[in-house]
């Protein structure tokens, strides 16, 4: 029996979190020979069959195949997991009772070949068994996640009967496939610039307007336009974000001028906001005349774009080396919710307490040495005060020093950022699947789920919030130049421009992705430095094991997808929603200089209640508050002893003067 299942492709703006009706595909048959797949629930209740000759020696194998019709016309990013599969198959044995044999399932999604065996409950059952079900089963991604137009989608189920039986396959929503489609687009509808090729370029009557199109496969999209005399001519191209598996190369387009001559190499500025990538190519001193602009694609690639030309003049626009600001500094203190002018200073080392404790101890020892004939009460008070000073003023800071020593494998902020850059560079290796890139770039601090972050960080101030908790400020997070970190990494790795040449495409992508990732990492670590009490010592230890979390940002460019397991998913989601910037944009000018611009607008909805108090963030406590009490008591005993001794001496002097 052959049943046709048309496949529903989700539109390009499909997003995680769509409701169940838009993600569930139900098997429907209006008649035995008219079956299809739809979101609706209609048609026949079921289809059925009878196998009278089945026996253990000659079992009957029943196979049902569902092939998609019409053919696939969407370019679709497949999910990593099958959300669910429900097959409502009932088998009634002729001898009475129910049967449920093992069910073999084969699902072909283009190049993704998947097979599962669902164990049945066996023959001769007294009660009707449940439906066959699969949930969150991983899909084969060995050939990539892209489902291309024209590729085959096929579902085949088979089961073996060893007794005469009747079988029924329930429909009307009882048998269905669930797939969470993150991204999909119709290339034919997006390719609105056709006809457009080197042999047949599209004529543009006005260059300074937006031209929409899509670069499909290894086609060449070409546009012809007339250019008047100018000082500077900019071509601005906005590439829509697509999965890395189908992303077209963003190399410099061909601009061919009068006389079929190639134009000089332009200066290039690249800007990414996490949703689109904008390329600005600046040409100087082009003569007037007819020009042809061509974009070349690659096979099995697809990406929509918009472009316009703009005539400008010297000194206008930040994409020239003289005008590009090149500001890549991290703006520390964005998440501070309290009054920074009322901050409490956190002692850096405890050295003053230790010095004071030793001075007082030496005083006690010296006083006891020069006054051996003191009465027993004073001889008792001095040793007691010395013991209290030893514990409160000497042993306490020494214990805190020991507690604050970094654990083996612990890193600091500088090393954390270096590791992050290395990770980003490695994952941007050409050919890396989109899901792998998203997993690594979207992870918090670059720490994947199941991995541990062990870090020491110095703090200098504590700022009280309105709810009584404290935000810690760290000098290690101040004055960070994200641009210097990025370009120093490229130069040390030997993949910088090394002069006036343009950066390789991978290096440009690295600048944009690393700028965004470091910004979000620094933002979240600043927001997580919240404690209930002011630390007595400046060294803070972070020990977090990361676990799964929902992502902020876009589906293809997520952020903060891993969270410390000490924070609940609810608290993390609230922090994500209130902390994620209103806008984040990274710009790079490929003008022969190591410069980038970091522009971002902080969230306006962040409140103290959104900042969680995180476990795993510890600091040295020594003997705790009792240390100060012991130190104070020891000093007080010395003062009392000295006061009593002074009065005794004065009294003795007056008595001696009377004789």
C-alpha cells in the first residue's frame, strides 16, 4: 500500500516556540487512494488490512510507505531531533486478544536517513496496547541539516505478523509526525532579481535605490547602471542571515567600468547586528560611464540580499581610515543597579590587619617581659589578649589568604577571554555545521553544557542595591579593549592583513562574531556578580558547571544558551529577557588598519529583581565575624590593663611622695 504524505514547510520567519498546531503534521485520508498530510483533522477515521495466512513459519511483513507529494519546494533547516512520531496501529488477532509486534520505522528527510525500532508488547494481549511513539530522537546530520528543494521525504513503517490478524492505522490526528522547523525559505520567491546574469544583466535606471535579490547556487547576479562623476562611490550590501550551510561567500563583488576595465580594490567596512551583515565597499575617483556590478555564488548555496549605490564626498562616512572611529572598548558598569557613589571598598590583601595584629602582639610580649612582677590578674589579662590578637589579627588574615588561593585549573578573566577567542576561531573553520557554530558561539563564556568554569576574579568595591544585596565591581573587567584582544589574536595567529591587504573572509567573520560574543560574555558576568554580604577579601572564586538554557537572540545566532546549574531556568530566562541589549552592532573597516567599532544599546528593562544571587560564587571568610570580635576584645583587654596599670603607678607615686 502506498500512501502519499505532502510535506508542510514552515516559512522563513518560522521560530522556536510556535504552537503545536503549526508544528504537527497529521495523516489524513479522504479515501483509500486519496491520502495526504495536513495541520487540520478531517477525512477517514482509519485505513485497515487483513492477513489471514500469517503463522510463525511463514510470517507476513506489512510495509506502509508515505512519500511526500508534491515535491519539496522549500530550502529548510532541519532540527537536530525529531520532536515526536506517533503511529496509532492496532492489531486484532483472529484467535482473540490484541497483538503488538515490533515496529520498524524509516524516515528519509533528503540526505538525512534515519531508522528506529520501536519494541512492541508482543502477541496475545488481554488489553489494547498504547500507540507506537518516539520522542526527541536524534536525526542523522552526517550530510548536513539542509533539506533542499526537490529532495525526497519518505516515511516507511513495517511490522511482522505471525498470527492471522486484522490491523488498523488510526488517522484524523491519531498518527502524526512532529518537526520543529527553525528556518525555511522558498528560493524561487526570494530570487526576485531574475533575470540577472553576466550574459543578461539587469538594467537599473537609478543606482541610489535599494535593489532586492537572492544569490541562488553558482549563479551570477549582475546589474548595469550609469554612474555620474563622483569623488567617492559606495556600494552597500545587506546580506540576510541564513544557516552557515547555505551561506554564500561575501567576497568583494566585481565592478566593471567603461571599456570593460576592472575598478581598483575598494576599502571595505563590515557591520553585523546578529540578524544581518552589511558590507560597504568604497571606491575613489571612478570616472563617469556605464558600470556592471556582479555577485558570484557557489553551488548548493543560497542567500537573499539588498544593495544600493551611494555617491558621496571626501570626509563623509566612517568607512575611510581617516573617518572610522575604531572604538572597541567595553563599557563597564552597565548593569550597576545601586548608587556607585556609596560603594564599600573591599580590602585587597588584609596586610594592614596582619601588621596591626603583629604590632599589638609584640606590644603584649614586650609588656609582659618588662613587668614580670605584675599581679596575677594583669599577668592573666595580657596573655589572654595576646591569644585573642593571634586568632583575630594574625591567624584570621592568614587563613583567608589560604582560602583564596586559586584551585588547580583555575583561570582569570584575561585567560577566559583568550580561551573564548581560540574557541571562536576554531569553530569558524570552513565546513563547520551551523548547529555546531551556534552551540559554541551561543554558549555562555564559551563553556558548553556539562563543562565547568573555574575562575578567580579580583573585586574592589561592593555597591548595595535597593533589595539589600550587593553588586561586586572588578578592576579586571574595567578598561577592556575588545578590539585589541581580537586583532592581537589574529596577528599572533598569522591571519591578520599584515599591511594594506584585505583580511581573509574567515578573519572578517571572526572579528564580527568575536566582538559580539565577548560583549555578551562581559555583560553577563558583570550581571552575575551579586552576593548577599560584602566580602572581607577581594579574591572571589567562581565554580560553575553549565547546564542547558533557552537562548536569547535569534535562532541562527543565539546567546547565553548555557547557564550555571546554580541558577534555575526560570531565573535565567528572566535575566536573559531583561539583560539582552536593545541593539548590538559590530563594524569592521577593512581599510588596512586593525580597527572595529562596537555599538550597543543596553536594555532599558533591567531591574535589581532580575539579577539572581548565584551559588558557586565564593570568597574567603577566615574565622568570619568572630575574628573582628576577638581582635577588638584583645585590644580592649590591653587598653584596660594599661589603664589599670597607669592608675596603679600614679597611686603608688602619691603614696611614695607622702613619706
